[in-house]
C-alpha cells in the first residue's frame, strides 16, 4: 500500500500479500453443433447449476489480510461482498517438497461459508525458490507456476480471483525488473490460474500509484503484454490529502498541466484496455491523520463519484478499501478499531449505508456455448446464459444488452438485445441467442477467432466479468480431433509404474505434450512418452504427485487439452474437482456436485486496438 503524494510505503504494513463462473464459482462450457443440441444441453446445465450454493456478487470489497472468522462476520454485517486476502507462498510451501495448506483451507472455508467472494494475492518468494532476497527475489519460474497452479486448483470454485503479486513497481515488494515481473510472474501466473480453474479471474498488476515508481509506464507495459491472459486490470491509489477528489482526479482526469502525469484512464486507453474490467484493489484514508469524520466522508464521496446511479464516472467495476481493522503497528487505516475490541468507526457505517442504499448492476455467466466450429462463409448460433447477481431489474427499455467488446473478424454484427418483452429481476436467468457469421478465408486455412462480450446498460456502463469464447473457422473435411482424458487412476503406491493414456480420433499429424501442474514435463528419465499419447511414470514418488494433462496439437492451427487427472500417493487427500465445485456431505467427504467434460483451446494473440 502507498499513499499518493506522500511516503511511498506505510511502515508496518505486510506485503499485501474463462472463463465463466456459474453460481458457486464453477464453470460450464457447452460444445454445440446446432440449436437443438445447445438447447438440450442448456437445460442440463441449468439443472446442474442449482446443485451448488450461489455466491452473491458485489461491487464492494475490503482488504482483510488473513482474518479470523469473527472479522469476516463484521464484513458480512457491513454488506461488503468481496474480501482481498494475503496468500503467501512461503506459508504454503516453506520447503520444496513440503506443502501446508492448513491456514488457507480454514480461511477459504470461513469466507465461503459466509458467501464472501475472495480476491487472493499470490506473492512473496520462499528463500529456497530464489537466488535473491527472500520475499522480494525473482523466483524460479517453474516453482512459481506450480504454486499458482496448485493454489487455483485446490480452491477451484471458492477463490473467485487471483491477483498476481502486490505493488511490484516498489522495491519493498519486488527486487526484479519490470520485464522480469511480466515474464516470470504476470504471464505464467495468469496462464496457470486459467489452466487450473477456468472459472477464476487473473488480476494484475496491482501497482502503487507513484510517479517515482513509474506507475504509468509499468501499467501500460503490463496490460499490453497481458491483454490475452489477464481478466482484470488492478491498481492502487491513495489521496495526498484528506479528500476523495485526489483519487477521482488521478483516475479519471489527471493533472492540469502538460508535465503532470497522465490519468489512469488515459493509460488504460493507450494500452487498449479501456472498457475492459478495472478494479481499484487498494485505496483508503487514515482516521488518525484526518479524523473519523473525514475518513467516513472519503468513503461516501468516493463511492458516490463511481457507483451512484447518476454518476459521471462509470468504468471502475469494483473497489477494495484498505482496510477492515486497525493494525497495532500502523493504526488508523481500518474502519474497525484494533483487535480484540474492533469498535466500528464512522466509515464502517458510512460504507454499509452506501452499500445498502445503492442499486448495483452485476452479472455472472452460468452457461456458454463455446468453441463453435463453422465453415467459411457459414452461419451459426451460440447461447450465453446469464444470471442477474445485482440488485437492478434488466429490461430492454432500460438499455440492458450483451455487447461484443472484442471481435476482430466481425463475427457478430450488432449488440444482442434481451428477448422481447423480458424483464430479468435480481436472481433471474436469461439466455441470449447470438447469431454468428464467418468470413471467407483461403482454402486449407483454419482460423481461431476469439470473441469477448460484456453486459451493458446502453449509454451508461458495462458490468460483470468479460465473457470469453472462440469460433473456429475450418474448411477441414475430417472430424475435429476428439480428446478424452483418462479415468482418474487409484492412489499409486511408492515405486509403482503409473500409465496415463490419451485417446484421440484421427491421430495423424498430431503432436503431444504432457504437463504436470501446468508445467511441461522434462525428459529426465523419470517418465516415458512425454511427447506421445501414452505417458508412463516409471517409479511413483511423492515428488511426482500432481495434476497431469496432455496438450494435443496439429501444427500451428490449434491446441486441445485433455482433462486433468490427479496422480497421488495412497495416503494423500482426494483431488479437488475438475470443473465443478465439490460439496461437503453429512459424512464430511468431498463429493462432486456434477461432472462435465471440458476442452480448452489456445487462443492466438489478438491485435491491439488503436490507442
């Protein structure tokens, strides 16, 4: 955390520390070949969705570090829907072969039981994983990717978003270069999150808004590099005075003179990101410096700038204030007093009153017909099923619709209106029918065309997370490769040989790459067949446990992924779910709510929009 216009760090503060969710945090993809098939699968999906406990969406969050349950109770009583927590790598993996998830198992379960959404900050390098300083040193890239993958996989459906490091443009949190952060932390971490949990969001770069730390060039470079893997751009900004106007001005307008730093909005526009999700994941005011009255006024007035129904600014999607409770080493930032009394301050009530009184547009996609395959100059229909998780009623008269935000090949001609005469109340579900028309392409060429959508209130704002899907335009006459993941093997005994097999149709001209925990396997003698359809683990040991999958490619055209399979020793815990969250039964054992097979495609780099 930093304060704008002042000291770049706050003593005593610890390092803070597809892709479509269904209620409860899972994700479903439907491969449709025609309207009849899609509609039939749609009803199946909707039936399955009610098997999981829905989570409540909100535009409002708070930083909580690693809190006990009683602090989370205060968050819920205030009406705040999101918590930003410190998720520290050295706590989870203090040694290369040791994984201890107990702290975060308890915390995630506590938040999940209260219906809170979690933004978890993945950060801090263990001493064993870096040649640099513990905590801030550049980590071994394979170890970092494995940590991100395992964290997202373990908390599939429970952690909604993962932020990739905290304020890396400050030496206090990151001693590497900007490019090392992008290449080692941001891009590999985002890919690992998506591979482990397609429903989770990859968030970053969470920069400190200090010109001395070159926040503007950092932000532009990070968003340009991460445009195809990041889901949300995040930033930190504190006032230099006791007024909310410092924050709004720095976000939306910038300085009055040519030599002043640009606004955050201007940098987002230059990076081609403006209109995509943006979260302010740290801001706040110290009550000991400004007084409780001004702290409460900061909360209320900043929220009015960005979230009232007649607001002028509308491009911030979520806000996370710093912080829930005063820290003894650096008091004043909390909206509660210090532990154990936790006396509410004026800002606690101001925040809660605003949340209770303010209508919120929010949405979650619960089903999507994805990865359509069409021939050139062909037409098809995809379906997007959305749940209203806000507090407003959607109607055509009020301008609610589904809008393409990235369509480089003009596959969707116009925004998609709500079904005629429909009104979607809070908690209601609506299906959008999206007509798709493909362009002409040269014979023998295949095209992987990415599409992004967002819900929109026309003329006012976009809301909800981005909706990602793909249309494959192919003139192939042979069937598209079908990939079946192997059945989960039983727990393996130490020293045993384990075989994993991929079955594909038409295997000619295909290449195979096996991965563990999202990292390509190396031909180091422990495996056989790492580039074939059958992988053999020669002698099972604890160091070889993890989630295995196979990437199957046909030249440069496409890459399909098998299901992920858990390989484990007999005494280890059962695997977390593959695509839908597990539910606890009365006996305490984790059981899958449902099972659907999912395939992911690798997306090509999308062209940058003009600045």
